[in-house]
C-alpha cells in the first residue's frame, strides 16, 4: 500500500467516524428535546421515556430538523402548551450543545 492509499484510507475512516459521531449526537439531542417537551406537557416518567423515543424516531422521516420541529410543535400545541417555532429551534440549539457536552464527558 502506498502512502497515498494510506492517507486516503485514513481520511475515509475519519469521515465515517465523524458521520457516526454526528448521528449519535443528533439522536441524543432529539432524546433530550423529547424529554424537555414531555416535561412541558406534564407527562409521567414512563410516558416521557416513550415520548423521547418517538421524537428520535421522528427524525428518520426526512433529512434535517423540520420533521422533529413539526412533531414537537404539533404535540406541544395539542397539549395546550404555549410554544412557537422559534422557541423549539432555540431549545434544539441548546440541547445540541448539551448533547455534545455529554459525548465529550463520556470520552
């Protein structure tokens, strides 16, 4: 194997690792935002766990965050919680920071 092949392989491995890490961080963020929303809706601990999982699964519907935002906005509004798109986006940003911090602390 040449030096170029080794470097190419190393870059491919790093890209795959970074993509996997980003996926895990986003899933953690979605779990955290699901717990945040469940608290706002007054769900029980069991319901909170189930709801957080459903938010993680909602992210698989389409690329980006719009599917998660739609779910959260619809569920919170249906539960009578005063919330808007900007509040959910701000909470998503805050939970992304928290998810990254949790992964850094694990390492």
